[in-house]
């Protein structure tokens, strides 16, 4: 630690006398309801006498601004004014600020918050948090991972720092969806868990992100086939005026970003490529083993005319993890071999404006994912698993928003998904969770399946202080020939200028992962997973930049698969602390029921002056009913979570930030010591399923940033330290087959990270 801090200070020395320069802000102001440009909008740089008026195309530019962080205020008659914090001006660069203004329904005093830093989506008013690029970039403990910044929210369980699985409001990691510019991604992470949404670190470079919306419940009928959360990622445009670049060093690796103009300013392109370096350090230092990974992204946008815009996105990632028998023995790993993955998603989106009455988005995409795994047992060299599988998805998605006057709107659309998967897998003889022997078996199977859905949501504003939305979606899954109708509703009632009451309710369905369904032909009879959600909340603006919110929720799960031979275990949760491939010879039935309920309190402050922060408290319960009729805690249940994070910017050069999280210990099932010792394999004591609790989790992350601005380039250096006081948080319990004894694997110890971003 001392050496790394000294290195960080040494790196600052050459730039101590760097001179601050100037840059500019440019962008476009549009109507939120129909995406049409707003000419004549007023843009003011708060705290200065600088500003601009948008031209007939809604564009503006404010040149020659001193480098620094600004708050931009945007206003226009007939629209609710908006303030945007964290607008960073850099040397010789043009910061792009595209904003959408919401039309005012009626000019009634007390009907809306004036100049708020927060916006509300009438169709999804509950359980949504928005993050800007700057909030993601500087988050302590996120390491440039868009999923890890979400860990500070009360809705997300604190499971394992070494993975970025999102466990939202009592769900599991299979229940989340990701959308990048209207294109669905099955997973956005390196070393993904097959059939799930988690991994090791994000493949999305945050330097290409414009903003993120994270919805943790009560989301509208526009989204199907997920039970818990929706993450919407919007990518920024490249520079439409000139070529710019950036090189970076971070936990994600070393990489570069290039961007420039397309079609003489009618569009832009942007490209990113990164490669990890931890494996290189391990090789040089001659210690341990380390995986290697890399990713590349390309995006482009082009304006066909004033009504039509097309955008292109391609995201590629490759992961390689090789463990020799010797290294496995030195590290007490029970297995050795290889675990490689490759994934690529490419797609295009067409946005069309309907002559100031609305807009539509239509996207088509293709995803390819390949898994190559080959592991042997360390003690006996017996082949345990060979996984040679590919999964491909072709998707078409369309949505249209129509504004029918000031008080009525309709959102409608459809999605079609064709999936074709191939599995050529072998699983050696082993034992299941209860210690019973399982015979070796092969899965050689190809599956084709289609999913189709259609949705519609009607939003009505009967009076200026009340928004009501009602909708439904219909879904069909060809694999099990099932059709589902999912009604949903939400409302937002503004009780005063500063206080609102919000609520949502709905039914949600989700199909089981293909790697699960492929293991037995009988699984065609299994039902899709079901959840009924209820959310009620109160929001109060303490100031224009500070918001206090309280939400209560309840989720009722049903139709989950259960194994009569292991009646106390919730089968899908077993995937994340046992082998996912142990269901083939079992006769699973749809008997699983569960519920999650809780209260969340969040206090959020935007960077209006020199500090910002977010503090939250969550009290929750997540339980399931086993086949013996006993209610048990689910494996991800923290019950109590408290987190506080924030930062201080004394000037435009320095920034100091921190995050501290406390969470109740998760439950786990202990080993039956006698049975495990007898066969030297882990055998769970199923009479105490999830009856023992891990120690409480807590961790402190710190970060310091230093900005340098030169004549035509910019540099950001940062030092981030995870788990500052070296808390030994439990990751998992496992059976050490070399020592024939139970053992504990801990999460990361103190982890310092030095990063740099150089723009040219």
C-alpha cells in the first residue's frame, strides 16, 4: 500500500505546474415526448454570465469556457426547467450535452418542481435510479464497471465483491435484463455465468456511456421475460467535428478510445479496445495464475434527415482462464483445466420522429456466445466436465410513443426473438448436494425456439398533479407452447410542490435458461417463472438537488422448479453455490413458491456545489417454501443493508470520494462433516438448509482523483483502494479435497488500484 501511494504521488510531480485552459459545451435540446428539436431554449452556465440560445434545429454552443465542472440550467416557456450537474469542460475539447425537456401539463402553481436535477418517467415512476457518465466514472469501488456502481443502492444484495451479480429485491442473478441503445444483451460481463446476468467485470467501456437508468421493480409492459430489474444503457455520440482519442489504464485493463466525424458532421463514430494486464504482471512476477480478457466496441450514428436517425453498435469480448495442475495444487484448488468464453452482440437501431406527435425505435440484433470448459479433478485427474456450447439469439424490437394532446399518451410495440443453441457437454460421475452418487452423462442437443411479445401502455394525466399509466403485454414461448398476459399499472400523485406519492403493480413472467432446459426433454412441461409485484413509495425534494425517497415492495414468486429428491433446496439458487448441471436425471416439478418484501429509504444529493452523496437503508426478507412446507431464507438474503457514499470536490483539480457498505450475513447450508469426510466430497447437511448465517459484510472503499488540463490534452490520475481496513468477508464455503476438510474462501482483501485517462 505505501509503495503504491508513493508511486501515485510520484506520478503527480511532472504535472504540478500544468496550466488550466478552456473548452466548450455544445449539444441539442429536444422535446422529451416527441424528440423534436426546441428552438429558442435558454441555456445558462450557473454561476457565470455565459449562456446560449438554441438555433432552429435545437442546437447550441458555448465556447471558450474555463476548464472545470459546471451546472447547466435549461428552460423554455411551456416546459419544466431542468438543471444538469457534473458537466465537465476540458481543454480544447467540446463537451456534448444533449438534454430533453418535459412539457408542462398545466401552468398551476405548486404542480411541479422548478429547476430540478431529477426527472420522472410517467410510465415508470417507481424504483428507478439514473446515473450520468461522470457519476459512474468516479464511483469508488466500481473500477469502471457499470454493474458495480449499482451496489450502493438499497435494492441490491451484497453477495460477493469478486463477481458483479445483481441480486435485486430478493431475486437471483438470472432475473435481470440489459439494454444498450434499445438492443437487448444477454450478459454484459467478462467470464459470464451461463444462463445468468453476472460475471467478473463489465465488457461495456464506461467512456462510451452517456447515462444509465436502473429499474428495480414495477417496470412497464415494454419489458418482458425478466422478473427483477432492467438496466438501460445509452451510449454517447462521438465527436462530429474532429478526430479525438484517449488512452487509459484501469482495473479493466489498458485500452484506447478513438472517435470522429461521419458524413461531414451528419453523424459520428466511436471505437474502444481494451486488454487486461493482470496476467502479464503475474507472469513477470512469477506468482499465481491470472485470467486474461479483452473487449472491443464500435458505435456509429448517422442522421438520414431531420426525422430519421440510424445507430450501429457492436460489442465483442473474449475471456481465457487456464489453470495447470501444479498451480491448482499450490492454491488448494480442487480442479484444474480451462474455462474460455467468447461473446459478440451486433445490432442497429432506427429512430423515426412522427412529425411532433411521437417517435419510434426499431432495432435488429444478433448475439453469439461460446463456452469452452474442460476441468479435471486435482486428486485423481478424473474428467469432471467438458462444456462445448454455443448460444445464438436474433432479435427484432420495436416501440412507438405517441403523444395525444397534453394529457394522453400511448406506448406500444413488439419484440421477436429466435434462439438456436447447441450443446455438446460431458459431466463426469460425482455426488449431488446430499452426497448421493450421480452417473456420468452426456448432453448432445440442439434447440430452436421462438419468443414473441407485444405490449401497450396508456398514460393519462386527468389533472396536473396526477399521472396514471395502465398497460399489458402478451408473450409466447414456443419451447413450452405457453402464452402469458401480464397486466401492469402505475401512478404518480404530486401531493405538493416537493412531495409525490408513487405506486405500481404488475405480473411478470420469465422463461428458464436454455442450459437448464436442455438437460431433459421432460422440461418442456415446466412452466415459466412468475412474479407478482407491488410497489408503493413517497418522494420528497428537500432542496432542488437533494431527494429523500421511501419505498415498500412485495414480490410473490411461483412456478419455480423443485426437486422432490432434494426437497429442502430451492433449485435455481443452487446454481450459484453448487453445480448447475445436476438436474438431468431428476423429475423437477413446478412447486416452488417464494416471496420478498422490504422497505428502502434513500437520500440522494447531486453535485450542486462542492459535495455529493447517496445514503440508503434497506430492511427486507426473502424466503422460499420447501417441499416439506417449511419457509427458509434464500441464499442471497442480507435482511439489513446500510450504505453511504459520496465525494468532495474542493476545486476543479481534486476530488475525494468514499463508499462504505454494511450488510447482514447471508445464510448458507453447512456441510455434514462425517458424511463429507467419509467420501472426501462436500455433502450438505440438508436438515439445516440455509440455517446458518455468515458473518456480517462490511467494506470501505476510498478514491482520490486529480485532473490536469494542458493546451490541447487532458489527464486524470486516480488511486482507488478497495476494502481499506482488510475486512475478511466470506465469499463461499467449500470442501477442500486436498485436506479433506471444510474451508472458507474469502472475498478480496485490501486492493489498491491506480488508473489513468489521457485524452488527446
